[in-house]
């Protein structure tokens, strides 16, 4: 089998402007959603109490919500989690109550409205008595923890950016480093934008996925740049866009196969991973799909705009040692 | 020719064998077990207990599959849950004859079913996080400011008595925020006080100040003293928590310091958060009371008291030596007055002793009481769970002033250590708040394992099918290399006993998905070399060599992200980062070294090789289907 039967280098760079405009628009849209809707942070960041309870029959969420409000919980969120019988309840942090006890109090009020089943009337007590909630998970996060997590997350992102820029600048050229990081940060913003648009829950595993994807997509740019450098050294008489086209074309089969494989894992998590891994896999999926686009079709034009040229590689090489051949062998 | 030198082949084989060995325990699953641990700090788990339990089981006719002892517990492996319950009942009855005053906790537990020789090699199954096995997780914040304030309060009290002892007149000693201010009327006195303080309180930093007409000496704790107090407070709180949690009979509790001022408590298998919280927050107290010597010497009264009818105004206790004792109900001192307890030796007799430090109010009371009761006995009791235990009941020889009390007599060094610990462990050095709490039900844990495992399994199968179909033999080798990667990763996680969480399993899946990249790079390079007309053997060499630089570059960038997560991540992110970083390292080895080893094994020795099984090659211009063969 051979999927990619490409006769000539595909002239990607002819459309460079188009790609950059597309990215700019998606980027701006993502920023817009982030600014207007904001991220829906999980309680790990905001602080609060989260409970996962499971009923034997599908409960009536509205009744649970009302019961909680009646018991003095301001603005509780009640939703299904995974199946219609599993319910996720989020109670925001309140200043006055002793926060560590919230979980127990929520359970108490849940037990007062056993089941919360839709059936009404005389048979209600009989059916709902059997439908008592069983607790599967409680999480309580105090306010100071959440703040720290947000700070640590930002610091981690900063460290990744600096680390990658320094490494790429050292291995390649500052132009490559800067364009790779811009292309991939734009990925991050787009993932966040999608999470803001759909108001998906942004939790710690999602943050981990975003950073892992950042490191992973930079790979993509690295591999293209590697080829660019090699082509610059090996083939004379090509213009910069031609070199970039050649590099992208000759790595495209690997790009798509690798991403396909990684995506297979992410899809598998999306299908089999259940609710707990859902948003993690979602962040990976968006990251991988946009990663192909941005690291190849955004980073390369950026390098071109910044004016990369053959001399930057060949000259540097000759400066190092006399008598070094094209392959880097020294006699 | 593509051949590995012998050492390289040997390395690969040894790595694979070690990988297999350390992965092995994960396949055995778990068997029921009974775990015995001590509830009281004074009772240690000793080798003698091991043989005692063995005898108990023998006499109860319960067959066991081995006894294991570690520092804190003894575990008995059993065949099934029925014998597990029987064994638990038998041990419980034998070790705790009095159920209301249990010395040991006997808990049901699960143990790895891997054979003993594996466990002896430290080959253990992966350590599952709470989200996979169910349990309670608490993050406690130690109130350091509270610890410092408490210390300053007691220091201020100490200073008052010090000044009195040394006859230095002052106009008031008060704690003002994080300082202690001592006022003086005359500069001369201040100089004198300064000299006294410098000799007796090395932890204090003294600064002279003027406040209106008053001369002041402002004392602050030195930074190193600050640090020491904080470290002590955390250690003390951890000790206290350990003692309390032991009572819960939790199989493998985790109590660790996190950062400068936090403690993580993880209780696998515990579902009752309310009870756990209650126990964590409870305080054990110390009480000093006088012994009713006359009544204690009267055999008739003692006999009645042992039956539960002590004389009015007294309580009956059994001393650690086993002798009964009648103690007056009136409390002389409580543990609140105790600032420290350290094991040590008597200055004169060189007997092991415990040195107690009381705060100034406590010191004054102690001085008065001892002056009035020379020759009488004093009992030091530890009140836990509403029940008291006489730690020691020494005879008062002289008046004891200065707040420094020494308990000695009939104590071994170990006992002195334990008593000191017990007295310290009675209370928390600083208040703590629960700032994070997580409870995961056991069914959810099992569910999470299944989900994580299934995602990895199906993802792996999808990749394996695709790679084998697309790259044929080279694809198969890639899949084998990927399996080796999984093997190494699981082995490393088992060996390091790193906590595996659900995000960790996700990281395994993701790492495998990313690791295949290296093999795709290699295979594509080899194809390219073939396409450009190189001979098969040369293509293999060139393909691997050219791909290596790229693989390294791309893994370094991924690793940078992983390390950043490792440094800044906590909780679920950390679990993810550990696996991710380890996975990147193992993938470099397996996808390059192991796969090359396999390829060398298959093709390396063939002199006349004219075709590689790497899938169909398509060359621009030549549309022939027979392009797979290189010229």
C-alpha cells in the first residue's frame, strides 16, 4: 500500500496568504469566544464541591435541584454524567458555610428527596424508596488550591514555551523557533476557544492534554524544519518557497500517518474512556487535527515571511570547520 | 550488512527480560489477606507477633499462604474470602481479648498474588491511585502562623519566669503580632536582660527600641528557628495523623508532606468520609493527676476497684506494668500546658528519660503541686477515645520548678522514645484545615480501570492493524517495538511504584499513540531510500540513521512539555506527567534500538537481499507495480 502518490512538490506556499488568513480568522474567533463566554472551569480551579451519585432509576434532575435550593445551596448545578442514572452535582464555594462539610449536607438533602423520580402520586414513596442515591465520588476543593492550580498551569505553559523556543533556537534558528511556537500557541488558543464556545468543562486533565498536544505539535514543525534544513543544504538553486514546498511534500505521508495513529488512540479514548476521559480526549482530538494544519501550513509561511534563506544554514556550517563535507563528515 | 555488536543484542535481550519480569506481578491479580497493625504507639509490631499469629491460625485450623511482616504491619495471605473472614475473627479474638480496648487493628485487605520470589525481587504490581481503587483523599493545610503564634505565646511565658529567676525587673512582656515586646524602666536592666536572654534563648533575635518613655526590647524568632518550628509542626502533625489513622485499620494509608505546609492523606478503601474526618480532627489529650496512694495500697479496695467499683473521687487504671492504680479525678495539668516532649537520659543516673517542657502557667502549677506532694505519686495519663491510659506514675522526689519535668525510671530507650512520641502525638502542633477532599467509590474505581484499559487496548489494536497492513513486515516490527515500549513502561511504573491514576492510563495510551511516530519516521525514510535507488541493506542503515536526529528532536520538545507538567502539575496532572515522561524515554529506546535489533535479526545476515517487506513502493514516473524491488 502506498497512500501518497505525489508526483511533484505541492505548491503549498503559493497559498500561504490564504492559510494565514484562515488561521487569523479562527484565532480571532477563538479569542472572541474566550473573551465573551469564558472557560467553564472545573471545581479544581474554582473551588467548590462536586458529587457524583448514582440512582437505580433515572431521577428527575429538576426535583433534585429544587431540593438542594430549598436546603440553602445557592446555584447548584445538577446534570447527568455518562448515563441517565448517574448524576453530577456541583455546589459552588460559599463564604459562610464550613466548606468541608458541604458534601455531607448535600447527601442529607438528597436523601430527603429519595429518588426524585418522575412518578407522582400515592405510589411515589414506594417506588422512590428503592431509588435512593448511592455516592460514587465526592470532591471538595478549597479556594486557595484553585488559585494555585491556575497559577501553576500558567507557569507550566510559560515554561513549555520558553523551553521549546530555546531548544529550537539552539538546534535550528530563531526564525524557526519563533514561528513554531506562534503556530502552536495558536493551536492552544483554538482548543481553548472551542472549549469556551461549547462551554465544555475545562479540568486539570484537559490542561494536561493541551500542554501535551503543544509539545506534540511542535514535533510536527520540527520534522518539517528538519527537512527544510536538509533541503537547503543538499539542493542548490531552489527558492525558499520551493524548498518549503519540497520539505512539506516529502514529509506529508509521515505527518498524516502519525497523526492518524495518535488520533486512533484519542478516538479510542473518546469511545471507550467514558465520561471521565471525554474532555481529555476531546482536547486531544482538536489539538491533533489543528496541529497538522498549523504546524505545517502556518509555521512554514511564517518562516518564509521572516525571511529564512539558504545562507543561514550553509554559511554557519562553513564557519565551523574547514574541510567538512556536505554530509557533515570530516576527513 | 546490518548487524548489532553482541553487547547491543545482549542489552536489548536483558532489557526485555527485565521488562517482562517487572511487568509480571501485574498479571497475578490480588488475593484476600488480613492485615494486623498496632493501634497504640507503645506497641510495636515485632517478629514475636508473627509467630504468635501463626500459632493462632494453626490452633484455629485456618490454612494460610504465607505471612509477611513489614515495619508497620503483618499481613497474612489467604486462599479465599471465607478463610479471610475466619482468619480475621481468630486473630481478632486472640490479639484483642478486650474488644473495648483494642491494641491491634485487624483489617481485611488485598495482597498481590504474585509468587514470593517476585515480591522478594521488589517486583510488585503497579501502585494504583485512589481514582482506580476507591478511597478518600484529603489535602490538609497546616496553619503555620498558628504554630508560630503558639510558640511565641509559650516563649513569652518562658521569658517571664526566666526574668523572675534571674531577678531582672521588667515592666511587662507581651506578644505583639509575630514579636515579643519586653518593656523596661531602666537602660541598665535592659542590658542585663539582653545578656540573660542571649544565654538562655538562642532562638531569639533581640532589637532595642524606644516606645515613648519606655525602653523596649523586641524579640523575634530567628529565621532558622522559624524554619525549625515549621518543620517540627508538620512532622508532629504527620505523626499525630499516623497514630490516628492506624486506628481506622486502613490497609495502606499514605500520609505525606506536600510543599512546605501541606499534608496529603490518602485512605484507600475507606468510604466513610465523615468518620475519617472525625478521626483526623480528634485530639488526644494528656492529663496529670495525683495517685491516691493510700487507696492504692489497700488490697481490698483495689480488688473492688478492679471489678469496676473504685472509691469515690478516684478512677481505676492499669499501669503499663500491669499493676492497678487508683488516680484522683481532679486534674492537675492538661496537655495544653505541654510544649514539648523529648526522649533523653537522666543527668545523674544515665537512665533513659523523657524530658517534658511546660509553658509558664503549667510550670507554676507544677511547681506548687510538687512542693506540696513530695513523696507522693503522680500519674501521667493519655486520654484517647475518651479512655485514659497511665503512661507513667513516678514518685515525686523534690519540688520541680522551671517547667522542665523529667520522667524516668524503669524505662528502656525505646520506651522513652515511645512515651515522648506519645505525649507529643497527643495533640496537633498547629491547627489544620481540609482544603481538598475527594472520595471515590470502589465501583467507580474498577470502572475507571476498565475504561482506561479498553481505550488503550482498542487504540493499540487499531494502530497495530494499520501499521502491519501498510508497512507489512516493517510494520509488524514497529508493532512489536511498540509492545516492547508498553512492556518497559509498565515495568518501570511497577518498579518505581509510581502512582497510576486514570490520567496516567490516558497518558499510556497517548504516549503509545505518539511513540509510533518514531517508527513511521524510520519506515518512511527507509522507503524513501529505496525509492531513490539505494540497496536494501544500505536503505535500512540510512533510514535508521537519518531518522534518528529527527526522532531525538521531536522527542525533546515533547519531553519539555512533559517536564513542565511534572514540575508544576499536582494531583491528576502529575500522574499524567510521570507516565508521559517515562513513556517518552522508553519509546526512544524501543522504537529505535529494539526495532533495529529485530530488523537486523531478520535482514541483517542476508548477503543477497533484493527486497524488503515494507509495503508497496510507488515511484513517480514508473507506474509499474513491481516497484517494490530495488534495483
